[in-house]
C-alpha cells in the first residue's frame, strides 16, 4: 500500500513536470490563436464603422455573396488553387524522383539550385517578377528583340496574363520547397525496390506511378493540405506583384480583407465574416483531402 | 536507349535549375547596373553598384530597416525555439491521455488562417500599447503547432536509457532537457531555426498591420515602399531586394545540410 501510494505521487509529480514544460507554449497558442478566433466569430455578426458596432445577425455573411469584388477574390483564389497547386506538386514530385537516382551526378548542385527560390522573401520575389514582366521589363525587352512582339506587352495590366504571371511566380517560389519534402519521403523507400522493378521490365514511368506515388502518399497528402492552406491565404503576391489589379482582377481574399480593415474606412465586422469563410474553406478542403487520401488504401 | 533517357533526365534538371536561379541572378546583376541598362536587357555585372547604394540610402533608411528586421527575427527565433522545444519534449516524454488530446487541439490552430485572427489581435495589441514594438512583432508567432510537432517527433527518437541514467545521476528534469536533449537534437534545432528565422524575416502582413511608424519598419516593408511612385529605378530597387534576400540565403547555405536532416526527421 505504502509503495503504491509513493508511486502515485511520483507519477503525479511526473505529470505535473510535463505540464510545466508545455504550459508557456499552450497558453501562447490559446491567447494568440483561439481567443482571437472566437472574437472574430463574434465580430462577424456585428456591423458598423470603427468602434461603434452593433449586432447585425447574418448581414455580413449575406453581404459577402452580393459583393462583386469579394466574389472575384474568391474566384481568384480558386483559380490559383486549381491550376497552380497541381502543376507545382507534380513538378516537385518529378524533380524529386529524378534527383533520387543513385548514379546522378551534380545532385547537390541541382538540389540547391531548385531549392534556392525558397530562401527568397515573398516580397522580394513578387517585386522581381513584377520587374521582369513590366512593360519595360526584361521579358518584354527579350520578346521585342526576338521580333516576337513589336512593342512591350502590359502583362500585369491584363487580367488573364496577370493571373498567369502570378501562377508562374508561385510555381517558381514553392516547387523546391515541396520537392524537399518528397526527397525526404523518398529516403524511406529502399532503392532496391526500384532495381527489382527495373529487372522485372518496368519502365521509369511505371515505377514512378506504381512505386513512388503510392509510397509517398502520406507526404503528398501533407503537401497538398499545406499548399491548399497557403494558396487560400495568399497576400504578399497579390499586394506586391499586381496590387490586386488591373481593377481587382487578381486580388485575393486576404488582400481584400486587409483593404477592408486597414485601407478603406475600417469595417471589422465584414472583414471578420470574410475571414471566417476562408477558415471554413481551409477546414472543408483539408477534410475532403484527408478523406480522398484515405480512400485509395 | 539509355543515353537518350539520361539526356532527358539531365536536360529537365538543367532547365529547372536555370528557371530557378535566373530571376535571382538577374536581380543580383541588376543591382550593379543603371536603371536604363536593366531596362535595356543587360545581363552582365556593371559598375553602377556604388551609385545605386548611394541612391538607395538617400531614398530609404535601409540601415534602420535591416537592423529592425534582424532584431525582430533573431529575438523571435531564439525565444520560439526554447518555448516550442520545451513543449514538444514535454508532450512526448511525459505524455498521457490529457496531454495527447491537448496536442491534437493545438494542431487545429494550424488550420486557422491569419486573416481570421488578424483583426482581434490588432485590437488587442493596440489596447496593450504593443503597436510598433518588438514584443508586438513576435507574440503571435512565438509558439507554433508546427514547431512543437517537429520537436515532439524528434523527442520520440530520444533514448529512454539516457533519461533514466541521467535521473539516477541526480539531474533534475530541466537539467536533463538542457544538457542531454538539446545537444543531441542539433539537426532538429538547425532545421527549426532555419524555418523560424526565414518566416520571421519574410513576414509581411502582420508587420504591415502593426508597424505604423517609419522607424519600426521591417526590410520587406521598406522594399515594398520603394515600388510606390511613377518611375521605378530598377538598379536601386534590385539592390534593395538583394539586401533583403542576403540574410535568408546566408542562413540557408549555412544550415542547408541540417535542414534536410531535420525535415527528414519530421516527415518520418
């Protein structure tokens, strides 16, 4: 009895020590994430300007779907998501499996080169791409010199080409990042599996589809969820590459929320409601991806 | 047949590498050229670097911006590593059912978009007079579920024999953490440091919200400000972009190897 009692207190002490280790981090996340999240929910049911707010029910949520600019930003986020994320993930996967070949030379050089864009700050790369694609920018100079164009084309001044530049820039910045995750995942796959497949007569394309993709599935799921989350929250690129233009044609939801909160007359209630739509979309898409990811087992 | 396959393989990798490096090369070279030369398509280093430096210093307080960004990022990284590694270690080594469910609750915070917490945080911080302060910059991202998860994952590979032996030697729990765990987990710390420093240095939305004084502006904000106005001096602009990129590239090159190892540990 005595021994058992002493053991219990030891275990209890052990558990308390553990709480001591994690309390600062947990308190910070609660105060900096969960409480603001709940306050934003309350805010989203209020309307008014500045600090004079009053309860407005679902007004903000209804207004959102009649707001042409917001609908445009929602569509933009989905265009970026549906076009850029698949291209980027496939590209990252192909590059990772090419780099995984045992007898490849200059492996380190290729890996470093392809990962290098990730070391560039979001503002920096947005400005680099903006300068490259400016009317008097490098791309236009080359195109004119090659006689493909007569005069510089305003890539960022037309909705369609501006969106393509944003997608191109996003692919440039993030492909290497995802590639690193795949490369790490590939290290858990025995190389002999590929050699055996080769002896059995599998083409490289077949071993990519039948070995690499299925075995990397957890990592692919992880990167898909991370990229979806990131794409729905795009801000820096929209602000610094196109400034949302021309005429809000490339604006993202986060950019519009920022404008609604800090640039125009502050409307925190409406901004909070829009941010809750992002929260809902992120959660719903993550849920769907996890379901789809499980199914193929 | 084999040769043709190799040509494709190398060709694709070379193409991807050129596509990845070219914009950065162009940026670095343009920083040494006159704006007119940049527009003219010059792709070789020029002799206009000093002139660009002079113009940039006259246009913006770059020293201040670099100092601010460095100060915020270093302080955030150091405190964040301590808090998150303590928590990750705590969640793994002392795990029980309660702590496990707290951890899964924390993971939910990864889903919360920053846009959703930004406004209440801004209201709260302006109430506590935290606008334009280092504390205001670091508080929202000091503790992140991602880092905690990373350290929890690495604590899983921490041998229990060492733990028991250290306890028998009479070390207390905190001493075990600092003397045993921290030194053995160097590569995790290096990876966590790279990620945290880069995120801090590159962050833009939050500083844009709370750093309203020009004297507390960060480097990315300052660079973004340079693009306002009708005429762009490309040489000067690319010099600013280059300065804003150097710290993260340096960190990346120093910690590259441990970064890959740390990520491998986290994915496993």
